């Protein structure tokens, strides 16, 4: 993880689908349960770029290999102060870069041993489930971009 004065460079993925004309987002629950977020995580020292961090996180959390999805960078970023005492990030600030991920076969998405589980949620449901406000902001901004 790259840290500088409690700043964590992070990446999150928007993976979405439409069911019955309703946009749904893939959410992940961290191990131990209760902390819901978008797929992704912190950039580590060995990651050459934030895009490399996103690819590593997709493999670690969802078992996705690079040839199984298309990755689209966005200009959507958010700052997040982590104040949940149950999080290992508590007291730190994350600078999050968002990517749109388009899996070639959405049915292959599964939680790896790095996660408790994955779940599809509508925008309204996701905003209720997220542990951190920055994820609510990111999914709101992504939904607006997807509606264009």
C-alpha cells in the first residue's frame, strides 16, 4: 500500500448490469462481514500504476483475469476520510480513482477467499449498504455517467 501522511491511493470498480430496466451494481463485503464497498482497494508498492492496482484487485477479489474484462478509466475521483473504527483504514484519507469494468461473462463473477461475499444492488440499495460515504458519492456519480 502506498501511504504518505495517512493518505492511501485507492481504486474502485463499477461493475453494473441492467435487470428489468433497473441498473444494479456489484458490491463486495469484506472478510469479517458488515463492511460493504465497491470492488477495489489500495495501491501497493509493487503496483506500477493505479490501473495496475485495479487489475490486481479484480484478480484478488473476484478471480478475474485481464482477458476476461474490458477496463475503462474515468476521471471520477473522490476523497474519503475513514472514520469507521471497524476498518483497518480508520483515521486515514483515501484518494479513490474509479474504473468502469465490463466483464465478458458476468455469470463468472464470484467472491474469492479475500471477500465474505458479493451482491448485486440497485442504486438505492447500494447507498444504504455502503459503509463509507465516499462509495455513495462514487456510485451516484457513476450512475449519472452511465445514464448519459
